[in-house]
C-alpha cells in the first residue's frame, strides 16, 4: 500500500524506472559502442548529469505521481468493493425486521446529511464533512450489533432446546448416586473399577454442561448489551438530527457528532473483546464520506428467518 502522506523518493524510483534504462543505453551504451575513450568519457558524463537532473524533472515526477495516484485509486476501489461485499453479505443474512431497523437508521443519517448541507459553507463545510464521515462509522457499528444480536439469539435458542439446567440437575443426582454406591461397595467387587471409570466420565460430562451453562449466561449478558447499544446509537442519531434541523448551526452540530463518536469508541472497544465475533469487530475501512449513508439496501435473495425466542 502506498503512503498518501509522505512524498515518494524520486531518485530511488528513478533507478528502477525505464527512464534510467534508456539513460544508460543512450549514454554508457553508446559510449561503449563507439569504442573510443572520448566516447566512453562523454557517455559517463552524460549518464552522471542525467542522474542529477532527470529525477527532479517535472515530466518524470508527474509520471511518478500519476502512477501513485492510479495505484491509490485502484486500491481504494478494491477496498470499497470488498467492504460493500461484506456489508451486503451481512444485510442479506439478517432477518427482515433487523434489515428494517438498519434502513430506519440510514434514513435518520440521511436527514442529518440533508439538514447539515443547508448550514455549511467554506471551511465549516469541510470540517463538517469530516465529522459526517463518523455517521458511516455509527451505521457500520449498528450493522455489526444487529448481526451479533441475531447470532446470539440463534445460539441461545439452540441451547434452550437442550434444557441445560435440567440436564445439570440430573447429572448431579446420577453422580451423587454413583459416589454413594462406590462408597458402600466392597473392595473385592469385580465391577468396582468399571463403576469408577463411569463416575469419572459422568463428572467430565457434568463439567462440560456447567461450562455450557456459563457460556449461555455470558451470551445472554452480551445480547442484553448489544440491544442496549443499538437503542443508544439510534437515540444519539436522532438527537443529532434534532440539532441539525432545529439549530441550523454547523459548529453545534459538529460538536454533537464528536460527542456521540466518543461514546461510539466505547462500543467498538467492547466489540473488539468478543472473540467469537472477530470477523465483525474490525473498524470501518477508509472510504469516501457517506459510503454507508448512501449505500442501497440489500436486495439479495431472502434468507431463512432465524429461530425466534419464545
């Protein structure tokens, strides 16, 4: 990836360019071809002068800059395509209700953009455009929260059908009975060793059940937090919209957006801690402002609705 901030090292790039090859051929090459000491000397001098002046020439630098710009544009386009594919994939796997909620938040952000464009001009417009990019980050975080919420609901519904608390109680009773049986058994009982192995196996099963119950409890807590964070993001977006419509003040609106994004950082930190959703915890890549706001809703084939919690 090219660095869009630091300038290129034109002299180092010149060494690797066709210009250097042609310079060598037209100076050193022709000097050697002449077979004369004077020709070799003139070729060497011209070659040295070319190294001094050609890397700083406007034409060479313009070609280098054009190639860098083309490479950056191609990389940005590829990054945008990859992101759009991921966004569309997430949307198409969501339930219809969650897609509706996502689209409703997009509409709120579009209202903010429309209202802010009426109040911005000059430097304020540039500053506000930079801040409005944060709305894309808000929408991306909201989409990830919707996806995580749905995944957690599907997981919890699957585990609920297993009736883990009842299974844990039954396993505990069985282990207690086996322990009592082994305590009362005679040492010369031929089945004693087998019963001990059975007890160890049932204890391992009970330990696995308790781990599953612990994970279910954590998943419920994560689900509650995901739902709460969704509601918070929606209310913050609506508060920003209210400021944009009511006050018509770019500085006030920018401050409100900045404050909301500070809270968003906490949400993203929490998302980064969810190891089971590592593919969903990445930050929004560098995209043009409004990439999420102006993106059309996914129109892919409807996916089966996830199980609904009763």
